[in-house]
C-alpha cells in the first residue's frame, strides 16, 4: 500500500483548536487531507473552522489569501464571491461542532466517514486526544476533595471509548492518540486505566464486544523502541516509555504527554521511526522575546499609563525598602533599579496590534522562527495583556526580580516572605500546596506546561521581564505551544487561553505526522 501518490484522509476527533491537525497539515509535500475535525466547544470550533478556511485557500486558490490577511490585518469582512463562498462551505463541512457520544452527532460523523469510503481497504489516519480532565493529576487531586466523586461515573473517563468505536468500526491504517500522563496512574474500580486502554486499542473488537476476524493493532511509543499488542504482557511493560517530552523535540515548553501510535497488525509493521531528540531545548527567550513588550493594566480601578506606572513603581520601591531591611543587598539594588525603568510607554496590546516593522524576527535563523513567521501579517494577533490587582502586581514585580537575581522562580511562602503584602489571602498558603502559585517563566529554558488553567489566572505564567509586570498573553502562550503567528484564536480572551492550553503543539504534531507518513510509505 503506497501512500505517495494519493492524499491520505484524516479524521480528527476532540480536535480542540486544531493543534494535531495543523501539524499533520504542515508535513512537507502536503500528503494529508483533513476529512473532518470534530470539536464540541463553540469557540474552539470557530477557531478550527477559520483555520480550515485558511488552509483551503492556501492549497486551492492562494491568490485569494489576500482576503484572509485583510481579515487578520484590518478586520475586513470576507467578500461574497464564488471562490470565497466555496472555500467557506468546504471549511464548514470539514470543521464540525459535534459532541461525541451524542446519538445524533455520532450518526453525522458516521455518515461522513462512510460516505468517504474509509475502511480497512483504504489507508487513512485517525488522530485526536479524548478530553483528559478526569485523568490529569491536577483534576484527580481536585476530585479527591469531593466525597461524592466516583470515577466510574465520570463520563470523561470513557470518552476515549468514542475514539475506540471509530477505530473498531472503520479500521484506520494508523491512529494517533494523545493524553495526559495522568492516565498512566489513573484507576477506576481498582482497574488500571492505562492497561485497559492499551488492551482495548490493541483489540477493539473484544473491547466493544463484537466478534470478527478483523486485525487488531500494535501500539507504538514515539520515544522508545517498544510496542504493545494483544500478545503482549502488560506487566513486562514500562508505561512511562510512552511519554513524549515535548521540550526534547524543539518545543519551548516542558510538556509531558502520553502519545500512542496504533498501526493495524495486518499491515505487518513491527517498528516505526522514533521522534528525533534535539541537542539543545528551545527556550522561552527564543519563543517570545521578539513579540512587542506590553504593560499589564490595573483591574478593579481606573487604568491609564500614568496610573499604572505610578502603582508599579510604588510596588518596586516598597519591595526595595523591605529587601534593605532584610539585608538582601543584591535584591534591594535590582528592585530599586527596576523601579527607575518602569514607564507607561508600552501599550496593553489587543486582538490586533500593528507590527512596528514588517517582521520583527527577520534575519533570525532556526526552525522555530520559520515556523512562527508570516511576512504577510501586518499585525500581532491575540497579543493583549491582562489586568491585575495592585497586590498581584507587587507579587509579579517581586517574583520577576527574584528570578533575575537568583536564576530561578521563587517558591512558596519561604521565598515570598520579603514583605507582608506578598502573602496571598489563602488560609493554607503555608501548607506547601501552593509552592508554585506564582511562577516566573524563565528566559533561559523551556517554559512549564501551558495548561487550560491559564484561562483562569496568569499567576503560574508570569512574563520574565520585570518592566512589563504581567502574565503571558494568548499569543505568547500560543508561541510556547508552537502555533504559527497567523493562527487566529476566536472567542473572548478567556476562551482563547482555554483553547491554547488544551492543544497539542503543532510543531511536535508535524514531526509525528512525518513519522506516520514514513510508516505508510513503508507498508506494502
């Protein structure tokens, strides 16, 4: 079975804003075509549909991309022309708002897959990441505090069964499933979830309770030369070898996820190419330094540049005096110096902000810069600072200065004891549970994991530049997640953060897509 002459259809389930699909669509020679991407969230679906529209124009009528850039650059509405309408209709047919598990939505999805003739007789690929809140370590610790919580009754645990249903019914040549590493230790009714998931994926017929002679799957790791199939003994397996550490593969973020690649056993493949580790991890500095600096703004009170400058200067000065009293000489000097550097010359950003010059990264080398950059964009998209209370601005001022002096972000109440105002109003602040409540993303290495929690507050994602005194913008988080700059997130700012935090990094997904393409080329 050669995949080199025909395009390979893709079905993308639980697509979010489209990180996995973007990666597969970016593989050199453009071998993949997304038949359908399914997402239940209204705003992620809007992002998904806009991106599908962009890709369709780029592939089929590139001259018409001027209208996409007019929308990005100047908020111009798309013209009503046959070409644009045709592209919009194709995008609407590709990016569907579906709730998997809902009977009617399942029927819609099945009809699309059936009408396209996808089966074990035609090479196609299934990708996706079933929602993982119940698996995630954070989600599980939160559920422990709920005496009524029963994991076996949590539908999120079993959404992967919807993914499994499509595998069993339509038999993709290859599937790629992404999830949090919490699935390795999760259990339901005293059964190890990861063991159940591997066994189900290896033999979908048995899992669903269907008798057939159709082939099962080998489940490969992308980071280690191992696989699991129906003949494997789970007790001899090290589940941690299915973890992919994104920072080892060029992503400027420490993001550790379980990624499973299933290959149908009848295709005969007993080995796949592994992801290639990079000599040096990409850093926060490489990812976001070229974005224009912004100031935060004052929440819960009148904000203007002068008022913000006065408030932030005041916080640095208070902290500098406190450091002097404690004998922290270097910290005192740096806090005092930063107080003199604060000014209101930065804007707070916005949904679209004009670029000071055509491309700020022009002349920089490296795969990441080429990946992000789009010289047709005259604006920065989704680059707007949050508002912060004065008390949090003090914590950000302190944390960024401390990080600069000590070479690490401050941790817990021991490091935040410089001044009384630094202590947040948490009854259990000193318990140790909130050691990373305020975390600076250091310039020199990859960031910590970008999660959907960034939509609630930015305390865990503080920008490393003390002069900006703020948390990361959606665009900065998107760059840490390796979304190209022309990827336009829809919805309000909270919804945009949520989409970015839940996504698979496209730069990593592109590398996975190449491995899948190579595997399909190898199968004969």
